[in-house]
C-alpha cells in the first residue's frame, strides 16, 4: 500500500517529548486513572489500560507507581478524581486545534487554556467547531532494520489497514482504523518489533500551510499547550515547510 502519508503533520508533536520526568509521569498516571475508570482494572480486558501501562513502562515509570495509580482509580485507595474533556479552537493563521485534557478541576483548567490561546494569537471555540476536520486513526511506526513493508502487510492483511509506508528513514508507518488499533498493536508487539510511536490519534483531512511569522506563533502556542500539566494531546492541521523550520531553529 502506498499513498499520501499524513504522519508528517503530527510527527513533530511526538518527537518533542517533555524533558521533565515528573511531568511525563503526571500525564501517564492520569491516563492510567481514566483508563481504569472507563474500562476496569484488568489490563487483559481493558485495551486502553494495557496501552497506558505499556507507555508508562517505556518511560521507565516504576511498577509501584503504576500499581498505585490502578488501585486509586479502582477505589481501593483514596485518590484524586479525574475527568476527560476536549477543547477546540483556532490558532494563528486560522489553523484548527483540538486539545485533549484530563483534569481534576475543570474550573481551573478551562480559563488557563483559554488564556494560553488568547495570549498567543488563537481563540477557543465551541465544542465541535473543528473536530470534523480530523479523522481518528491508529498510527504505529516501526523502527528501522527490523522488517519490511511486505512482511507487515502479510501479518495484518485481515485487519482494517489503510496504509503501510516505508519511509525515507527506513521506519515503517502503519495507518489503521481506530477499531483495529489494539489488535494490530498487540500483534506487532508479539513479534517484538520496536516501535517509536504507537497511538490512536487524530489526523487532519487537509492542512493549512503557514508562513514564517504564523509558523513561529503557532509553534509557540502548541508548545505552551503541550507543557500544561492537564493537557494530554494537542492536534493541529498546520503544515510548515522544512525551509521555515530550519529558519526558526537558527
């Protein structure tokens, strides 16, 4: 399979992982907590929890922290109550932005996010104002030197696979329907292939190309949102040329 790979529009977001270990753990614990609340404490029957635990282990979170988060979420230990929500709005240049949040106090979180948008050339909109511009997909990126495109195709041909691309850096990007993500992800893991990215995400149907000024403003807004403790993910439909990115990095 081949075709246009929209992975390039979201790769930057996942390439710049927060350097603060404590901040990473905070976000992971919140994801584990909500996963348990929504699907139960048994990873065998809760795919979202399995994924959350796997990510926690990848980030070297101690098992004691993981087990404690599960116990608190299941009500067996006293803990904080978190809730999920999504905010939608626009950034510089009219780009569409969706922000997924897990918070213990939405009355605190909402004005903080609104302020970040407002001070950086954006504005929050009503619920549903931009989500129709994105498609929910599973993305798995296999690290180089482990397999090839044909082998992967044979492995997952029975699933709802939309695209398999052998990238220029020899990574392999698999795009699948979100309903097939857990099965395919577990199959890839069972073969002990190492992945650099594996997640259900939102891919823009079309992108907005930004000039240098708008690109700088937009990246600053996205960076500030990603640094917020309550924000788990930021999705945008912006596109920035390699030339502009190089200029901004100078």
